[in-house]
C-alpha cells in the first residue's frame, strides 16, 4: 500500500525533449508538493497545490508546469529539458494543518531520478 | 529570504560514537521538523518541535529547539550502522511551506 507513488522511477532523456512525471497519493491529503534535490542533496520546494489550487510557485523556469487533475494527483511536465534539470524530483503530500501557523508532516514519494543527456 | 543552514555537511563516525547536527535559521521559526533520508531513499519525517526550548527524545535520538526558536539540534547517542543517511531540518516560517536545511550526511563505520 504505497502512500505516495511516483512514475517513472528513472527517466533518461535528451536535451530539448519534453517529459512528464506523475504523482499520486492515497492518504486523502489536501496538499501536494514538488521538490527538486540536486547532486549536493539540497532539497528545494518548487510547487505546492492545495485541493487542486496552486498556492506556492517558487522561482522555477516556466518550462516547468504542474497540473493537478484532482487532489490525489499532482503531475509535473517539463518542456525543453536542459542539462541543469538533471536531479531527483520528489513529490510529497501533507494533511491540513491542525494548528494555525504549524505545518503538518510531509510524506514523500520515492523520487524520480531525471538524467538529461 | 529565509535560510536554514546545517552543520556539519558531512560526519564520519565509528559505530558507538555520538553524533550531533546543528540547524540555524536567519530568522525566527514558527516550528521545525526533522527528516532522515537513507542513501537512495526519500526523506522520512522524524519529529516536529514547536515550543521554545522544547526537547524531545526518540530512543537514541534527542531533538532540541532553541529558546529563541532560531536553532535546533539532533543528537544521536551510540550510533549504529542503521543511522547512516542524510539528516535534514526543515524550518516553518508560517508561510505554508517548509524550508529544508542543507542536510548533514552521516556515515557510520562498523
């Protein structure tokens, strides 16, 4: 029973291609996230959706376009892939905050390792 | 903007030795969370600290939140090889997102 799942696990592609990564959570959470982890292990938030609505959009190139068809799914489409896009992309989800100003636990998916050649 | 720094970046210890990682924020935090990422794995939640000066323990792990809510630490007593991984703190500034620290990679030699 995978709580947060991502596909594919590995993605190897050429520069300039367009690719998508899919994420699904079966935890009933309202909020989902995309993170990028680079080769130095730095983990940076890219996007956050709450109930299909975009609430956080960090300084990410507009080649990256998230889509949330329903609150259990958050996909990430990347156009015109560049070498610098190579990283591990993690999807995560969290339940609604029970206390104002206090974030809830985030549950991460297994990650998608993207390699751009 | 908000930044969360962690030190050290790497730590190699002999099994049985203690380990501590420190997390510092440039501004006051609402609360802080700690995550562990095993090699090849994904971040997994360990604990959340909310109150100023709070101390929480999980078996050999002790977590502290500073009085000013700008720093935190994770201490592992008598490390084991199963403790290997990268430990991240994640700061919450009441902005609907977590700012992850730079991480401390722990290697334990048997």
